[in-house]
C-alpha cells in the first residue's frame, strides 16, 4: 500500500473520530472548525443544520495583516483565535463545539483555542 494513501487515511479517520464525538454530544452547538498548514492557520464557525459558515478568520485576514512575522506559528494562531472569538461573540453566540480535525490539541491548535476562550467563548 502506498505510504501517502495510508497517511491520508489515518488523518481522515482521526478527523471523523473527532467529528463523530461532537455529533454524539447530542447538544446542538455551532462547530468551530480549525485547519492549519505550515504557513497559515484557518478557523471557521459552521452551522451544521443549515450548512453555512457563520464566521471565519485566518492568518490571511485583512484584520491581521502585518501583526505577526510568520503565519504558521503559535503567536499568529492566538491572534486568529482572538479574532474569531470576537466575531462569534459579536454574532451573539456564547457556546460552541471545538473541531480540531485531524490535528492534536497542542501548539497552534491549543493557542487558537485559548485565544477564542479569552474572547469569551465556552467549549
């Protein structure tokens, strides 16, 4: 079996494991989905009932241009978390479900979550 397909399959299984645990919680909350690359960090709030994106932020957002040296580090992820948290709070949403996808909860993912919590979100 090709190593690339094996890694993709493992990442897909991790992502679906996290998403199924969110669905199994039985309490409906919008989902804060996080994606990262080595250069950028992305976050979006998704309403799974209507399949719409309610808010989005990334290291490429106009609000964050020039505030950090590199978009793929912990400092930038914290700023993205604070920005998305502010946008979600302005929309009147206080509780969300955190979807880390196939990524482990440390480093940039943890910094983004801490930034969103500092803006007043609960998850």
